[in-house]
């Protein structure tokens, strides 16, 4: 019994999300029925101190397990009650007014319904803001014990800065939400006597960015009652491409505005110089209907061209090579429908000494 995994779902912490200027807003960060994305288990521990102008570098982070797909669904007739299934457990959320809370969870072994719920999301939420409170609930464990849980939590937007993703991209205006939670569980026999008890601490970290409805990175560590002995640790990476693939016009506009700002700040002189030296010009197009990507290209000077289709882990699935000549347009199509499921795929394009890459989400 004492090695029972904590029933508070750290995946529930997906939903405390800051956006532009470090603030969360309902239209860009509320949970939405039908949203679906993948989560990749990685080796990551957020040891960054609190404060401003921080840099989280995930470029050396490794994948350490099987990716999971998370989908939000309605529990009833409206979008106020939602649930998602992770592994064999269903987690239920309640959206009410300007808040989202964890309502219940259930699986074949146990369940829990919270009479006093933990607040997971509140609108608005600024950098340096915090939310705290208590929670309690009752349920069953192994159809043998009555389970009573209570505890306290405190979530703070305590750090912000830039994030270098696993793929080497840089995302600015990232905000971290840190949560500390204590959980006290009692397991009662049929005669209401205490069969067992457990007291745990949980520390969570989530990294969010403007234009992304859900966090790009999160980690959770569970400690024994002494607050020092670590019992378990998990970290999940949600590729930016996976969130960008959602039908989400509000966040798409935010990302487009950010891209426009970057383009405006780019030096025209450096752009023209780069175009002058560049030999290959290409376009990249994804067709989700046929589950394929097409790269069309041409060259200014004769060159050996190589295109490689691979996954996030660097496993190569397709490779095409050709010698290209000026004045001609070439096209290569890669089918990815039959490939093993991956967080994201990429196409590497090599033209002599030039190297480019394009990422896409399945």
C-alpha cells in the first residue's frame, strides 16, 4: 500500500497556462473539447531558480519512453465538464466561470471524487501571481478500502525567460508555473478503522509560451513525508508542432504576430546577402489527407541534393538523392502514414554545404 502511486494527476497541471505578456486569458487558454496532442516522456529536471531572464535549454534532453496521446472529451452535454484518459485512468475537470478544477479520477483499481476541488486554472494570471488553497475527497481503493484524501497546494508564476526546445528552436516569453502540494491519504477498512495511511509532497513545474494553449514542458517529482526522499519523477515534452496543429485561430494569431515582429526586426541587408549566397530554393508542403509531405526545389548552380525523412529520435525512414541542375524544378514526396508513431518528424535538406530542416506533426 505504501508504494501506491499518488492519485493527484500531475497531467492536470496542463491547464494553468500564461499567455502573451505573462498573462492567461480565457479565449486562448481554457480547456477545449476535442483538442488532442501527444506527450513525449523525456529526461528533464527543472532546477532553474525563480526570477526573470531565465533560459531553459532542452536541446540535450533525451526521450526516455513511449509517447502518449492525450485527448480532451466532454463528460456531458456541455463543455463545462471534460475528461481525458492517460494510461488506464480517466481524469475529470470542471470548467466554471473563470476557473478550471480537478473534479475526479477513476480507473479499475481506484477512484476519487473531490468535494473540495484543487483550482488548476484561473483567469487572469500574471507573472508573480499565485493561487493557493485546500482540497479533499473520498473514494475507494481495490474495492477493499475506503479512501479519504486531503491536502493543500500553492501555485506561483515564479520564473520567465526563453526556452530552447529539443529540436533547437528558441521560444521567447516563456513563463514557469511552480506548484507545491502536500497530500494526506487514509485507507479505511469496512469497520472504519485505519488500514493504512500515506503522506506525500509533490513539486511540479510547467513551461508555457504565448500562442500555445497548452504547456510545452512539464515535470513532476513526488517526495516522502520528509520532503527530501524522492519517490518518483516524471517529465513530459509537448512538441510545439503538436500544439500548433490544433484548430486554434486565437493562438494562431498570437504566433503570427510574433513572427511578424521578428521579420520586421530582421536586417534587409543581411537578408539580401543570405539570398545571394544561397544555392537552393525550396518549398515544403504537408498533406494530412494523404499523410505525405512534398518538397519542391530548384538550384542556382549544379549540386548534389539529399533529402532525409526522420523522427525526433534521429531514426531515418526515407532518403532520396539526386544531382540537380539550374533551370529545372524537382519534386520529392515522402509518405509517412505507415511509419511508427512519433512526436514529430523532420525532413533534412542538404545541398552541398547548405543544410536546412523542416519539422511537421503527424
